[in-house]
C-alpha cells in the first residue's frame, strides 16, 4: 500500500485591522474565513495589504530620490499620511453610518469592493495604519495594527 503524500499548507483564516479601537475616531475591521463570500473578502483584503506594502516601499524610494533631505521628506510624508488616515476614518464612518463608538459594541459592516469610493477609503486607512507602524509612530498591538491568524489545512 502506497502512502499518500500529505502536505501542510498555511491559509489565512482571519484578517483584522485596528486603529485607536473603541474611541471616537477609532476604526476596526475583522473578516473571518467562514463563508465563501467572506473568503473572497479575505482574499481581496490580503491582496490590498500586499499593494499597501508595495506602495510603502515605492513612497520611501521616492523620498530618497528627491533633492530635499530625507528626514524633511519623511516628516512631510508622515504628516500627509496621518491627515489622510483621519479623513479616511471619517469617510469610513460615513459609509458605514457609524455615529458613535461605544466600548463592546459591534457594527454590521457593508464591505462593497465594487464601490470605488469604498475601496479607496479602505486603502487609505490600510496604508495609513501600515505606514505609521513601519515608521514606529504607533505600535502594532491589540489597539493598532493588523492581525493575521492562520490555520493548518491538510491537502494531498
């Protein structure tokens, strides 16, 4: 009897994104991989996250290539990113019709990746959080940052 070759493959089972959670200007988004629809959303978010990382690397290259000093360029870029993140969260709250954030409250979120305004807003937020973590301005913890949980799936 021949043994089956079984491989372990890591698959993402959760994507979470947090910024100043449970405050007026807070933001959180968690998508679990439970239904086919949520799996599609999870894949879309993971693809967006890869684009965010790429955009960050390109932004840093651009700052390094400018004639102006690197530190001045980074400071200016950081200020712009922080302002855009604040605007992005305000837009997100309007899109999701979130008027208050109470501790322990959960909101039914509409994730419409076909809506260009929604997708751009989400990208701005994702980029802002990623940028601020990479620059050491915020700490990736339970209140700010990203969460990726994985599970093992046996595939033959």
